[in-house]
């Protein structure tokens, strides 16, 4: 089969890497891709958000299947456009991708169907939002309604911090139209866990639990990022907790979307908090997370293309989905200054050596005029290793990363450390 993957980050590199192992994939393409993806797929110079351009290219080059990985093209209806052109695609249609594209929609969905989440209120008026924050007090959580590259959330410790976030979003347009509507939530407490799940709209298969590390600096300090590293599985997320979530969150969400006339096919991301009152939903994403995907797909022991086709064709219950009895760690190497201001274009050394003991997924890289691989983004690489234990996987990822260097390289030194000492229900 001729397969096209949409996107150009670390998540897409992991997807391409796994798809390239399928005997059914005869030709693999990625739009736009990056310098690392180019080693396993032919890169196509199209923006991930160019719906018309992607459809035209896929038709012209007779693609058999297209995997739409990022949130923006899903929200724009790329899957709908591909399917309308007769090209089978993996990912939710636009009316289902709204579960991520609008936090107000997802919160209202959970309220309507009794799915546990934080108490919340939605606002389109700045003065009313500020008055609500003053009434509720802090700590409190402020979220931009729409897509904001994973950065549209402020966990405010003070009322003033919350009001500043509201002004940035609603008055100053920090996230454009995504911030014109905001959701204000109570702050929940407890360990966070991510569960990614394959679904065909009716049936659901969970992947190993994972944990992203959002803050830029050690000790969960600094600004929120797209993610500085991830581990899988999470030691404190027991089979008992998984079954509890299956009954109260996972299956009810799939059923709710179906009942709303928005059947969800693809990968649904459940961001969870294990609160003293039980697991609750922090957020949904309508696709694979990044960098969770790099860790989780490293543990997949069956054919990813078969699973994706089964999701699209409503046959997930027949699919062979197996996982290695192992653990994985993805360590993100970022540009200094990320997620605020950073420089790009720096040559990267040590990739080959690091690749001998880990898989180095490229996120923000490109080849320059001198044919060198250079930095081209905030998150540059995801050094991903597996091991028999979580500790072994973490050690392997950090040892491999020691071989890599580029100007102003920044990474956290504590990815997975809290998870190593975690016991169920503690933070």
C-alpha cells in the first residue's frame, strides 16, 4: 500500500518509523516531514494544514491510505476532504475532532453524559470572566477554548495571575480566535496520566498508560511546553484503575460521541488526573499525543497499519493489538529558550552514535545548504529507549542523549523520576 502521513514532528516520525516496519507498506510518504523522517519516508513539501493541496497530491499520486496526525488539519476537516475524494484516511472527521478543537464542547459533553471532570464555567466576556475568578479565588485554571499548540492552559496560583491570563487570551489575542472563548475550571489535584486509545467509533483498545512532562524545567517548574519527555507505562496506574476509567470515562466518551452523531474513529487521547475522588478527565485530544507517542509506539508489538485500517473500517474488535512487556522513555532535547524565544539553524552532532542504543525521533530538524542536519524548531529531538524496567529505559535514554550536542541544547534531567517512586494515589 502507498501511505501518506501528515505532519512533521516527533510524533509523525514515530508513526512513520512504525509504519515502515509493516510488510503491507510498499511506499511511505510524509508531508512535510523533517530530516529524520526522510530516512524512512519520502518527504513532500506541503503544509500539514493545506487541506486542498494534500487532497490533490494524494489523488495525483494514488495514495491508498492517509494518516492525519496533527490536531489542526483534523479540526479543518482533512479526513472529510480525503474521504470525499475517495481516499481512505485515519483520524476523526471534523465533527468528531471538535472534542479537542473546542474545550467548551468537550466540557459540555462530559457534563451532559456524567463523565467525571473538573467543575467549570465558559466565558466570552472578559469582565464577566474576571468577576468569576475574583469570586472563586485561586488556585484556578484558565484554558483557551480552541487549539493553542498545547500551550493554552494557565494553572494560576493567584487571582492576579488568572486575570493576566484572561487578558492575554481575550483582550490581547495571544492565541487568536482560540482564546476568544475561555473555560475556567477548578484546580484538581493528584498525579496526571495519559491513556491513548485506538477506536473505531464503537470499540476501544487502550495503549499502555503514559506520562508527559509539560513544564520546561526540572521539578515541574517554568512555562508549559508541548512536552519535554514522556514515560510508559506509568507504575501507579494499575489494572484496577484502568478498569475504573474504562467504565466511567473511556467507553462512556465513545458512546457519548456516537449518541451526538459524531462517531469518533482514530486515536482518542485521555488526559486524566487521579484525584482523591477518583480519576477525572483533564482534557481530550483527537489524536496521538507528542511526546507520548514516541514512548508508547516503541512498545507496540504488532502491525500499526493493520490497527489503523481496522479503526477506519469499523473492525477494531478483529485487530491484533499486542504490546511488549517492557517500559519506554522519551527524552526531549530542545532549543535553549523554548517555549518562548529561541534560535534555530545550529548543526547537530552525535546522532549516529546515539542511534546505536536508542531511537532518535526528529521533531524540529532540517538539512541545510551544506547537507548538515540542523535545528529547526523548539523541540528538536526525542531520544527514546526501551528497557525491561522503567528505570532501565530512563537510564538508556539519558546515556544515548549524552552523545548528542547542538548550541544551546536544553533538556530536563528528571524525566520519569517522580514516576519511579510513585505509589498509587500519591503525587
